[in-house]
C-alpha cells in the first residue's frame, strides 16, 4: 500500500513527491477527494501547511480508525483543531530570542538520517523557519527534536493498533529542507516512515505527563442582522487562517467566517467579503460565478495576497515575480514599497508597515486607485470601483499568512491598522 500525499493547494506538488508518485510510492490526492475508504486503502498520510483542518474534522472518526488500523500520519503545521483525541493546540514560544531557535536532536530517527539536522536551524544566518513553537506531545509520545530550552518541535506518538502520528510544528519539513538542497532526501525519509518504516526506538524515553492545558479556538460568533453589511472572512481551514481569524487579536474584526464553499449560501450584496491570504486558488475558482454576481449586485470583495485573485475575479491582471526573501540582509537596502497616497484603508499606515517582501504586481484597470506601489512604481494594491457596479480591492501582500505563522512583525503592524480601517468602512456603509 502506498502513501497519500494530501494535495490541499494549487498547482504541482513538489518534484520529489511527483517522482515518488511516478514510482508508485505515493498517491497524490486532492483534499476534497479524501474519504475513509481512501485512507484505509493506504498505509500512510502526509499533510502540509495548506491542510484544511476544518475539513479534516469532518473525517475525525475515520482518521481515528486509520490510525487504529496501523496507519501512519505525517502532520506538518500548527495543530489548531482537535483532529485526534488526546492532542492539544499549538503553543508558540513567547517572545522568542535567537537562542530559542537552537535545534537539537534528542532521539536519533530514520526521518532525520542522511543529513545534518543543524543545517535546518537557520537559512542565511536567519533562524525561526524550522519552527517557532510546539504541538504539545501527548502521553506516550517520543520527542525527536527540540528547540531552545526543550520545546518539542518534532515527535512521534505510537498508537495501540500499530499506527503512529508524527508532528512537525512548522511549515512543511520537506520544503524547509528544499531550501537547503536536501528536499529529496527529507521527503523520501518521510514517505519511507509513513509507508511503515521503523516507528520509534524501543528504548526511547516516552512523554509521561499530560500536555499543559490549552483551548482550541472557535469561529467568531456571527454578528449583525443579515440585511446589514457584514465583514465576512474566508477561512480555508489552514492554521494561519484559523490563527488570524479566530485568534484574540483580530477575531472581533469579523462578523462571520466561512469556508469558500459556503459563499453562495451566505453572501448578500451588502457584505464585504475578505478573502484571506493564501487561500488555495482552486477553491475560489469554483466560486467565480458567485463572486461576479456579488460584484454585479454592488458588493465588495477584498482579495489578499498569494491567493491568485486574477484566476477568480474579473478584470484583474497579475504578474507573479520571484520573491527576494533576503533583501533586508544587505546593509542600507530598501525594497522600495510605498503607500501611494491617502486612502481610508491605509489610515495610520506608513511605508514601513507595507514592507516585508513582494510576490508580484498588478496592471490596474483604467480609473482604479492604486494604494501601494513597489520600487518600480507598479501596483501591489489597488481599489477598482470602475469595472463592475461593486468594488474590488486586491493586493499581492500576504500579511495574514505571516501573522498567522507568527513571524514578520511588519505584517502584524499592517493588520493592526488595515483590519480596523476595513471594519470602519463596513460600518460607514451600514444603514442608519
């Protein structure tokens, strides 16, 4: 039996996964097609940072039966839903320092063989990519690697029926390794383990106490009468969506949070739809007709970055660019991003608050108002109230992803002002 690589995003899987699929070791399965029958027909399951944890909750009993039947689950990301009985929510390292990101092996394991683990601790001297906290290990788990003073970033939890749950509390482990040129090795190791490789050493120490108490978040309570304008957030169930929309900092900004597939049943012309950063584009493409109708009826859509709004909104022309993640390491370097001029959505925001990195630029339609420009003067955010009876606000900036991943402070500063400004816009459009 092969291993399911759960495809929650858009486009091609990583090359090592495509190679493994061609060799018959991996089944690349769109998340919408995951069923209990599919689970039980495979030995392993690999999920990544784009995994819709809300959709997985609907399969919670099936996932329990999969593990009880000997299945192996490789989980990458922050656990923010109780996907398996006994697991606790992700706990970030509070106010981390550089020393808190020191990566240390505690138990040797085949997943981490064939390369130097310390190589993954930092990239170009910058630490924090590997992980910034932990999914608390339950009783009986074996801690493989820790951060700083003992934060259990990687662990395996053997199950009574022979199954096991591997947790990496960060973005996809294979993709982190790819940044260091060892992606094929790490993806291969993960697939080997998920396919039934050695689980944990018999003599490895086990966690003996319950994890510290923690509460899983829930969606913001629905507010406002249906006939009043509402700020509705699209929640694709990714950990960074859940943290941004349901976390204490911003949960009061939204009247409602919905999955992309709920748009047709919920959205009214008075509503402002906030499409959160890095919403998997294929899920919004399926709603393209509903969004066009919303705009035709005078509604508003706010499309945040890395969701490829050009594929599902009308009149949006976008050019992706290669991202320079490291520009700020050069003394005196400047990315050149600028607030283009006064606008209610940008009240209180300066150039530094819209500067972290760039993913691409837009060619706005004639009459649109540019909100933010890159160093070449091209639009990275604009408002279009010309091409439809409604309003389209798009940006290639992706603050929700970085805030929800708990790194890049500029993104949190941006949301601290942008979301209240957007909320105020909604309130001003409410009938007296």
